C-alpha cells in the first residue's frame, strides 16, 4: 500500500524508498523539514512566510500518514516510522512548546497529530504514554498553555487526552504544577476557565 499526502505537499517531497512513491517524503524527511521550518518561525526571521507554508504542508502530510487519505487506510509500518521519528527528534515537545507561532489551522492539525500518536498502542503497550512518562515537561507545558490565550484551548485538548492515561494523570496530580488548575478555572476569560474546568474533571 502507498501512503498519499495531499496536493498541498505534492512536489515538495523526495523519495527514499518505494513505499513513499516518487513525490512523497518519508516520515524522517517530513519530521526533519517540519523541525527546520518550525525553528525559522520561532526565530522570526525574513523567511517566515515560506516556513509557515512548509510547516502547514508537513502537518498535513503527517495527518494523512496517521489517518489515511480518501479511501486509503493508514499504513502500519509508516505510522510506526513516523512515531519513532517524532520520539527521536523531540518534535512533539517542540510543537507543543512553540504552538503559538503556528497558524490557526496548523494548531488544529498539531492537536490531531498529538492525540493520534498518544492513543497509539502496540499490543498492551502505549509507546507515547511511556515516552511522556520520561519526558514529563510536555505535560507541564500543556498545563501552562492556559496562560496563553491563543493556544489555551488547543493545549486543553491535548492535556485532556494525556490525563485520560493514568500514568500521565498521576504525574500531573502529584506535581507542584497541579495547583495552577485552581487559578485557571477562575480566569476571567470564560472559554479558557471552562476548558480548564473540563480538563480538571477528566477521569483517568
């Protein structure tokens, strides 16, 4: 089975193995390109417009690897490769940490990618849950996201998915950051306060 990416990323990709076809990047290429262009957005240099476009294309490519495209189901091996590249590169952390520099649609794409990877299982194992148990900072970045209005609701979506997993819920519950929840549910911005309260109520 081939993995298809949308026309938004067509022509931008290079082949390294038959699985990805002549015009599609491998997971490693997508992750590398996304990480490089995200760094440009963070630095806010003169190439931000082009970098923003590249970030959007890469996020769409990732979504279509994870969710499939049209009548094409996700390819298990390619999904596994993408997950491993995300772990090895630290890109999941970078996306969460720099969510505010990504455009509106891109923020939604990040949430879908993050939650899909988080729910991924191999037998009884949840590799991303295990990864976050050893990279706990991502949980606290998501929690602190409630302090930044332009990413607060996106961070809430991802944080709720995290704390549905008992090991991650315990990390948040027993951390010094947990008390911040009480501040967030009392924030003057109704949408953010309501979202924080919804997160607070999620059972593991």
